[in-house]
């Protein structure tokens, strides 16, 4: 991550066609489609995602599969989106004054989107939406369920929220501009709306949630009888530290935005660079070594073990090693998109709304791919060790997989 960017001063062509409220809605709908694809593909490779997140199984074979229910919800959300944005295009005609005047149309869409999630409607993915909202309520205050009650699902949702931190900040910006006298939610995004610290604080919330969850897990381990399989909780403290490294990035980015363009601040820029480098590399290391249980950063003996491809592990659900190598490289690349600011020819890239939207979409894509491999890892831990889901800490399992394939 690299904090909240500055943007161009005028309502640009991209925003005339795709105003900020619709961009927020689009990425949310995209997430629902993505989760459906996650469920669908993992079901095809015989990974039972509902059992991992402690979601009730279907009581009747006539009930649609979980991924089909998710696709149906995504289809309804997409239909509402297309109807709303088409109506907006008809009325606004990409005319700046009309785009600003008809800002109530995209805001009405956001209200409808929220209603589709929060209003209990029978026979409309009711079970899935109810479970999602219950999990969201618990996670939103940094809570985390016990393993038997769906802790892994809480972790997945909270991690997804960290990838949506900038989108949550933009949601506040949209609401702030809409309710500001003489303001408009479809005008040029004012990311200082309500003050210079509000948006950074909102962006920090998902990381604070995961930080608190890790601390809760640490104290749970400390209170439990000592077991060699779970250790003393150090993994949770290390994980909490990873999320804490996001806070300096957000702080220094906010300070950079407050510095006038004609007043260079080399010290602040260097502090930001160090903070974002530590956050990106630490997070990438954790993805590879802890969330996916790959051996790329293990000892040379484990990394070069002839029983598995270099840097990977013995059991690979997705089978082709090149897939894992590609995902490792992609994860690093997308975690380091901030490096565009260091290129003399691309340093203004993140100043444009279209570029901001692209980077937000790429982060959501990165998280979508991450989910496949995080769930795969949890499935292998559960089905190899014989322990309950998540009864072992991230990274504590030593990779003693048998040779059977899923």
C-alpha cells in the first residue's frame, strides 16, 4: 500500500463517464463475482470451503450450490448497477454541469446496493447474506470467533477489508461531498473533505481490525495450556507487527499530501519510502511463507528438498509449479505498485482518477488470487494434520505433507 494519493484539480474525462460512487459500487459487485469464482473453482478441485469457514452445509440436494447462490446475488447486483449507470449516462450526457447535478442517481444506487446486502429478503441468498452480516459485525470491532465457530472466515473477511481500505476511504469522501452544502458526490473527489485526517483514519481501520485480531489470538494462546504444536503465540505477534507496519505508511502519506508542492520535503519522502518498503516486503514474505506455507524463505535444506519443487511444498492442489511461481511474482509486483512514484516518467501516474481506480482494482485482483492459495493452504493443514481448522498457528506447521493428491 502507499497511502492516499493526490488527484488532478478538474473533473476529468474518466470521472465524467465513471463517477466515484459508481466506481465504488463496481468494485464491490466485482468482489461478489470474485467470491463466487473462488467458491466454484475450489469446489471443482474438491476443497470444501463452507466447512473451513464453518458455514452450514446444504440440507437438501435440491438446494443450489454455494457458488450458484453467490452468482445469483452477483447477477442481481450487476443488473441494478447497469440500470443505474445507464440511466445516469442518458441524463448526464457527459456534460460536467449535468454530471454534478444528477449526483443523486449514483447515490441512490449506493443506497440500493446497501439495501440488497442488509435488508432480509427471503429466497434471495438469505442465509449467505445473514452469515456475511453477522461476520462483518463481529469483525468490524476487531472481534474474532473461536476456531469451532468460524475463525478462519473472520480472518478471510478482515484480510479482504485491508485490500478495500482505500475504497472505504473513497466511500466516506462520496458521502461527505454529497452532504456538504453546495457539494456533489460526482464532482472532483475531495479527499480532504471533513479534514485532512479523516480519510487516513478510515483507511487505517481495516489494519487496526486485523492487528486487534492477532493480539486476541496471542492472548488466547497464552491462556491455553502450552502445546508444542501451537507454541507460545509468537506467530500472532509477528502477524500483528505486519499489520502495524501499515500505520506509518498511512501517516507519512497523509503528511506528504499536506506539504505544498513548492516546498520539497526530502526527509519526509525518505521516511515514507522506508515505511512502504518495509510494509510491502514484510507483507509479501508473510503471504508466501506463512499464509501459503511455501518454503521459498525456509532453510536451504527445506527449500531445496527434492521431494517438492524448489521453494514450494509437497502437496500442491493446483499441481503446476509454474502457477505458484507466477503468483509469487505477481503478489510482489502488485504489492509494490507504489514504486511507480519513484519513476521520473511515471511519478504523476497516481495523480489521475483513472490510475487510482486501476490500482484499486489491481489490489482487489491480488487479494482474489491470494484467497485461492490461502484457502488451499488451510485445507491442506486441516486434511494433513488431522487437527481442526486453524488449530495450528500460521506457519507453525512444518510442512510434513503426505504424497496423496487432492
